[in-house]
C-alpha cells in the first residue's frame, strides 16, 4: 500500500510504503498514514524526559501508569482533516490516539499476545498487533466482532467510539505486526481458537471458555 500526502489535502508527495512509515518515529508521518487509512486520529499526552507524562502536575503524587499514551480528555476528539499537521507540530512528542471505530482491540498480557501471534502466523492469519513495553499486547480485529470475546478471562475488548488505543510512535508503543497491504482485518472468531489455546496452556486449572 502506498500512501500519498502533500501540503494540501489529496495532493501528491509520495510517503512511501506504509510499513516503512509506521515503523518509523516521525509522529506527523505516522499520524498522516493512519489518517489516510481512514482512522480517526486524535492527539494524546506527551512523555517528558525527567518529568513524566504531561497529565501530571508538579504536585502530583502518583506517576502516570501510561505516560504519553492516553487521550488529553476522557472522550477522544479526532482531529479534522487539515488540522493534523498543525496539532502535532504544536505538541512535539505527543501521543497518537485512535478510537476503536475501524477495528476492535483485544488487549491481553504481553506473553499471551506473543504466543497468540506465533500460532496465528503459523496458521497464515494476519493479525495487526501492538505492544506496550513488555506489559500488554493489543490485537486488532474486524470492527464489531470483539463481542465474541466479551467476558473471556484476561481479555479486555475495546470497541466503538468510546474506547481507544495509542498507536506508534506514542511513547512505549510499537508495532509487532503492522497492517498489511490489501489484507482485511480478521474476525475475532478466527483469533479465538489461538487465544483459547494459549489461555488454557497458561492456566490449566482456570475455568475454560
């Protein structure tokens, strides 16, 4: 997939292959790539070296648990087309936040997510996957299908405009597996068998689902 952008909407300027862009660290290029994919991009908090997340004030007693990787407000406010560059230029290092409207997000512990990805890859199933340090992994599936996994142990399902995820190059967030060219997002039901197998292996005495 090739994404193009320019100084005005819908004009040229080859941005190159999406995988190259999304694995880079240029916030505006990444945000523009997501915008060209039709994903509603919003601006998030920044991580400040030495003083932590911009959501913390000088008298804040507790550190932010997701520094620079969460929305500015409780409700994510996507940027209008044409506002993106100016918004991120005015907030160097800002996080890129996207509400879960173009996909559902399945958030699991990092080891579980990586084990699921190994099994999915072996089965030829392409699942876009984000990691946040070595804490969590987030699998992106077709929108509206995450309800198949609602109530499953150790799986947080994020779906709809009220839910969100931080995307690279937000602080601490990386693509393990980026979106693929012309490859549709899998339905949650196709990911479930791999996830179920991992959960069973991780905790054999846990109630099965």
